[in-house]
C-alpha cells in the first residue's frame, strides 16, 4: 500500500518524516509503532532501519480531527546522507500490510535551515492591530497570549520563542487548528516568561485567493502549518513541518529553549 506523507521539505542529514499507512479499503492503520526501512533504490538493500511512533494530531479531547477524520500519524527520525530520492517501507506492528513511498531530499530546504538566523519579521500583534483578534487569527477559540509579541520584537529582546505559521479555519489538511491548539497548550503548561509563543496566519488578509502573506514569503514557506523554535541567539534550533504533538513540542522546548 502507499504511504501518505505529512511533510516534504528535506535536506541531507537528520530529518523528521511523518506519514500515514492506509489500507486498500481507505482505513488508516493506527498501530502504536511501525518499523521503517530506508533504501536508495526499490531493489536496494535498506541502509537504515528505525521505529516510527504514532503521535496524536492536536490536543486529545480538545482538537478536531484532521482531514478524513485522521487523529494521529507516524513520526520517524531518520538520517539521509545526500540529496536524492529514497524509498521507504513502513510496516505497522502486527499488521499484515506495509506502506511504500518516497522521501525526496533536496540539496537544501526551502524553509530556514536548522542553525540559520530567523528572519526578522514584523509579524502582527494585539498592539499593532489595536487589539483586533479577528485580523490576527481565524481560530474560533483564540489564545490572546499568542499575539502579544512579534517575531522581530522577540529577536530584538533576545528572548527564545516558538512561532507557528498556520491558519486554523482555512487549512486544506485541517491540521493547522490542531497545531495552534498544541502551541497554546504547551504555552500554558510551561507558563515560563523566558519563552514566548507566537501564532502567525498564512494568507494575505486571511484570504486564500490572495496567496501567502509577506511573513510566509519572508520565511520561504511553501506549505502550512509550520512550527519553529528560535533560541535567544536568534538561530533556529528545531522545526516541525505539518502536525506536531504536544509531547514532541514539549520535549523540544525543554531541550532547545529552556536552560
């Protein structure tokens, strides 16, 4: 069966690969773990074997399911040596089927690379919009704390931050709302003034017909949602394309932003 990937912006080195395994009847296979093999060619011997874990989409009990009712997806951490097209085979534990797909790795990512300086984007805030939340977010349950600070303000203050580019109402995959829920949930759980949490919408005037806004273009983002962790030095410490779970984001904040 085919693997349905959840991300696509890859460069050589360590990468996070997310995917679904879907049976011939359209049912999503959701076993807790899946064994993953990676090879350079369809007939080549795999050079890597790892375990993917099933991670929830959004905040369980709070977020709505993603498109087609999907509530979780597999996450694998792999390392690829060079650019090229790689073959991936994933077999959920105890399942009779396996998913086959590709990872296309470019020489460099379109999005800002790990270790690169974060673009100094003057993203909108409650202060810059006169407190008008409707222009700041399409969320039906907005967290005002996500709109207190801009990316530029946080970089100037040398304060580490998490920024998500997502549009809860207009996202085609329906993972944007859950990702914003995750960012808000992790913000509340940490309640640490040493780390800021920021949400930025993706479309100009929140209208898909007008295309991505200038902040998406400044970050060279070709899809959404995205979550970036930026250190006090202004450099990108980690990033997540597509869905990210509460557990993944919490671990990354502890590891990369809180000293």
